[in-house]
């Protein structure tokens, strides 16, 4: 279990009240009740709705006070004005709330007034609020799941080491689905929306102390308190990698971010400076977000920027070298000494260079030897292995062999396995042995670039 | 059928001699014999090998002359020195040859001498040669398939409108596999390797006149005759989009390209200038190569750079707008007039802007209305629709509705469908109706950017 942090009652609640609970299928609160069951939440669940006396066979309470004992977390799935009243009425009986509905500052003047009210109630009562206009929390450790899209439409990822903080609910949901379908696990996921109270900095404070979290991955549209963010991010980044995507970087995107969660997108340059100051690894776009989720699930970082590329397909090797150069990675050349040694080991048609091209004559053994030689000593910090499955001598024993060498070296090894169904089937073999697999040369290099920026 | 072009005997041969033919399983010539059958080649096949009198139940000839009639194409799968002798001996009986084996200029001095000899024989005898050190031709029109990786390891794509020219065999093979697994078809694929004779310019001359080819997609490491390339590419680009990836752009990559196919990678800036002059659309990397294959299978180009983004997930909309800005696309704002009109049509919580955010309340109808309104008039050149499947009101009728509107508008509509299994299952619906589907916001935008650069 995670040590008690300031927001532990949000991530590991002992009890959850679902406000707006109903048996009416398809309603948000109904989906959430079901999700909590599916996610394996072990605490108490209290349905709350003045219109019902029973929901899903459980007694339903007219309001939170009526539950008769303090509740850790209320998930509030009612209209915006009712949500404000519910939290006001529950003050003293409630530690935290997730307000999932919209109708607040993202909709204009009236909504902004309601959100200000929510903020004031939180300040006065001490009830910590996630949202409004969010999807809340999905947590593989505690089994909390307030993402109100049913599982048949959006599969949930399994247990993993990366925690996700996202201002956008849809972005978080889509990333979760992608992680689920790619076999990438997560620890905690928070969609915090308009952040009337709890913001990314508060969540980072929790994640910094959370032993279940190995890396924090953020989707940010706008930050309102820059100093607070930098302090929290820097504290967290000292302990584990903090990776952030700033969306709304440019004119048009900035406009979209503004209307989307009611945040001023702010000037991109300020964000870059803040990330740099805090030791946050900046990434760009959805693809890099997924790449980062995949690679930081396996490795905390790399010791530097020197990349060894090993492949049996020259064109893919060249493409990776190009991409490395574009990302500031160094495709370092082998020392003359090592070249001499390797030329003796390998047949003449192998290209002993970087990229290291084993050609269509590649074998499991030659891959193993090339990886051992490049990772040994202090020539390289990361290896990318693109084993295309054309060469007939390659077998299903290759992944275990490479994983063993990777493990012994203590350095990150990234697999690139582009192509069709045959390559996709082989991907799993590498993943079973703990090596992250990317489907494109660019994905593998983006991951290496992110790793190389980690200070952990 | 394609009209007769200069190299028609290579792409649409009436007869093929397979030199090195054998029944010994796993040998290159054996795989090629099988591939020709699988690809549906309808012409005559002549096994050639002095060691056998029969191969696959067919009479086997000791050499090409012994066949007794002129052969359109010889596929030569023997050692490098033997290959040279075979072509020398067949002069006068042979129009074209594919030399698939390596051991030529990519291996050093002796190989380079053999390649020079090959070149001389070609010049003197008029035998046109593809290769050496290549995988040759895969052609869905004629059924030629000399890619010597068996189908259980590398599926072949179906019939399509994009033709691929690649200096790297492994790159071509991996792209073909990816196309096959993604349902993207191809017309002609050529891996031309060291190009002792036939080069990308010769192939472009053929593709320019080829009615089966709607777009030409090139992977280039180095071009030796820049003027010839620019002339051919410009001629082709006037008729159909020509899209090119220059690999080996940077230092390290440049080195890899050099040793890989024996070509001097040359300075990247010269290539950029040549592409620009010829009207070639430049792309970067494997991902953009696949994206281009997908989008140019459906559309020849767009009228300009103004992109409308329609989504039900704000965060994905913001991400796409960012990516558009990064690629020089214009996320143009709606006219005040149109905003007024649309605000009357749509509920207040829809964001009438660009990106156009239909939110979780999106319906098939609202998607249709938004697309109709944005594509109508002259405000936009391309639409990207990212329909995330969270909103419960979206149905399987959405793809047909959007496809109909796209068709009537005459403008390209690109679908972005990121996420997991649910989204992947829905992808097919769009594709059935002829709309290209991308799995990431970046992919969709890269495709839009490539389309916007087409002059066709």
C-alpha cells in the first residue's frame, strides 16, 4: 500500500458515496456504480439520491449527511447547480469529492460563477474537489473507477507503474484504451478537468510519495499557479520521472484549449521554461504520450544520449539513425578497437558500424553477440534493436536471449518491430520478457529520446 | 492494362525465367517460384538451373538460351559472379533481369568491379537490369512477385492505386507488410537496390504512363543522376502525386545509407531542392511513409492548407490543432456569419469554433451537420474528423453519413480514430466507405499535410 499522503482519501478511499445513483441504465452514476464493481473497489459504496430508496439492491440515501458516518469520497454525477448544493450540504461529513459533470467555467459566465462557488465551499469546508468537468479517477491499486464510459466501449488498462494526470478527460480515456489494447499497465489515472481545487501540483505531491507510481505522465492544457507546479514537479522529478505534454502550444490549438477546459492556455515558452526548471521531460503529442507510457513502464531512464542501433534491415537502420539525429540523440561510432574485434567475430557481410546491420543472414546468436558487444563497456547508453523477421534463421528464442543480455547490462534496450501480422505476433514474446516494443522506427527513437532526458 | 511503356516487359512480362530454380525448400529461387504462383502470375515460367532437369514438375533449362525463345524477364537468384555470367550468356534472348542477390558494390572493391561489369553488359546487350542487391518487383496487376520472403512471414498487400519505389529491400518489405495488415493496397512495388542499370527515374517514367498507378511513393537513400531524376519526377508529378522520403538525411544516418546500398547519400539540402524543383512531396520517416500510402490510396490531393477539425473530444482536438500548426497547416477560424448560423443550429454546449467540439453529447446527426457546414462554401480545403466512440448516441451509421457528405463535397475527409479495440473495430466501417482512418492525431495531420502539398 502507498504511504499516507495528503490526498490519500481520494486515491485510496475507504468509502465512496455515488451522488445521483440510479438503476436507470446508461446514466452516468449507473455506469460509475458498475465500474467501481468491475475495477474491484473493496471499500464501502453508498448510493445517494433523494428520488430512490434502493439502488442496485443497496439502500440509497437522500443526501450524504444521511449516511450517518464520514465519507472519504463522493462521486457527484448531477447537474452543475445541484452539485454545488450537494457539497455545501455535506461539509463536515466528507473528505473529498469528484464533480464529473460539466456546466461550469468551460461554458461561460454563469458556469464560471458556479465554479467560483464550488471553490469557495472547498476552501471553507476543507472538502478537496477533483473537477468539475472531468472523468475523475481510474486506479488499478484501489479499484476506484469514475470514468463514466462503459467497459464494452472503453477497456481499462491493467496494473502498471505509470500514473497519468490529464486536464482532458477524453485524452485520458483514449490513452487508457490504447494502453489497455497495447498491454501497457497504469497505477493511477486522474482526469482533473477545470481543477476548481485539486490541480496537477496536488496530484504530483501525492504521486511523489506513492510507492505504486514509478513515473508520472501529464497532459496539460494550462497551469494557473506556475510556481506551485514547478515546486511540486521538481520534488516529484527527484524521485521518479515526470513527463509532460503541453497541449495548445500554438495559436489555433491555444484557442481550442481555452474553450475546452476553461483554462488560459498561456504562452508555450513559459511552459517550456517551467518544465526545464522542474526537471520535467517534455514530450509532444499523443504518439509521444503513448510511447512514454510504454517505455517508462519498463525503465526509469538512461545514463546518456549515446544510442546503439542493431538491425537486420539496412533501410530501417538508416531511418532510425535519421530520427536519432532529429531528436538530439548520438548514434556514436564504435571505437576502432571494437570494430577490429567485431570484424573478427562476424562474417564479412555484416556491417560492423552503428547502425549495426546483421543483414538477412542474421541469427539469434549474431543478435546476441552484437548486443553484448555494444552494451559492454562505456560506449553506449541505450540500444535499439530492430529485428525484422525476414531472416529465416531467427527463432522465437531471440527475445529471451536479448532480454537476458539487457538485464545483465543494466541499460535500457528498446525493441522496434515494424511490419504486419507476423511482426505483431512476435511483439508479445519481447514484452513477456520485459522489453518494450515499438511498431515504428520513430516510436522507438522517441522513447529513447525521452529516456535519455530522465535524471532518475 | 497499362499502356506499353519503355519498361513494360519488367512490370508486365509475358514470360519469366527463374535462374537458380530448385525444389530445395527455403532457397531463394524456390520461394520466388512459389511467390509467382501465389501472386497469380499468368505468363510462362521457365525454371533455369544446369543442376536439375525438372523443378516443381516443370522442365528445367540449363541456361536461358536453351529455353529456345526470347524471355521478357529473368529473375536471377545465384551468386554474384554467376549472375554476371548468366546475363552475359543470355544477351539477345532476354529483355530484362532482376538480380536479387548481394555481393556487389555494397561489399567493397571486388563487388564494385562485378557491378561495373554488370553495368557494361547491360549497356552493350540492352538487357535492362533491376538490382543487384534488391528484392525486385511485387506487382498486384501482373502478379510478378520476386520478394523472396515467404508469405507466412510477410503477407502481401492487395490491389491498390499507390506504387512504391524503394532503394532498400527491407524497407519496402516492411512497408508492404504494414500495408497488408492495414488493408492498404498497392499497384507496383520495386526494390531496386544498387541500381546498376534501372533507377528510380526509369521507374518513374514507367509509373507516369501507368494507368494502374495513382500515386508514386519513394524511399530514397542516394540519387546518382540528379538531373535525370528531377526530369522524370517532374514529368510524373504533373500527372499524379510523387511522394518521397530521403533517408540518410543526417550524419550518422548518412553513413549507414552509404554502406547499406553502396550509394553516396549526398547532401540532404540538394535533395530538398531537387524535390522542390520536381514538385515532389517530401515526407520524413517510416510513419509518414505509411501515412502517405494510406491517404494517397484515397485522394490525389487537397486544394489548399485550410483544415477543419471536428471532434467530440476536446483534448484530441487541441492535439490535432497543435500538430496542424507544426506542419504549416491552417486551422482557419469560422467566419462570424457561419458561427452565428451554427450557434442557432447546435446546442449551447457544442463549441462552434475550429476545432469544432461536439462534446460527449455528439450524435451522428450533429457530426453530419458539422461536416456539411464546414465543407460547404470555400472556408476549408480538408476536414479531419476525430470521432471518439465515448458518446452513447454515436452509431454504426456514422461512417456512411460522413462518407456521403465527403463525396458530395469533393474535398478530402480524413478520419482519426485513436484508442483501443472498440475504436479499431470501428475503423473498418469508415474504410469500407472509402475514408482513410488514422490511429493517432499526428498521423491524421501528417496525411493532411502531405495532401495539402499535392499539386494534382
